[in-house]
């Protein structure tokens, strides 16, 4: 988070079972923006590989 630049970066792990993982990322980004409208958010879809 860069408070001076009003930017935040997030890595989001979404299950491979979710049909539209990118949509989930966009929903998270929209929720963050709604809560903190002065900030710009970069949300990165990350993978969780486990057994």
C-alpha cells in the first residue's frame, strides 16, 4: 500500500473450481474501491497449488 500515491496492490487466490475467476477478482476490486474510493487498486489473480 502506498498511502502517498493512494495505491494498493493485492494478490488474490481463487479456487480453480470457480468458473469465472477473473470476475471474482473484479468484484473484490470493486468492493475495495467502494470502501476506499480515493485509492486505486491493482488486483492480481494468483494460483494456489496444493495437494
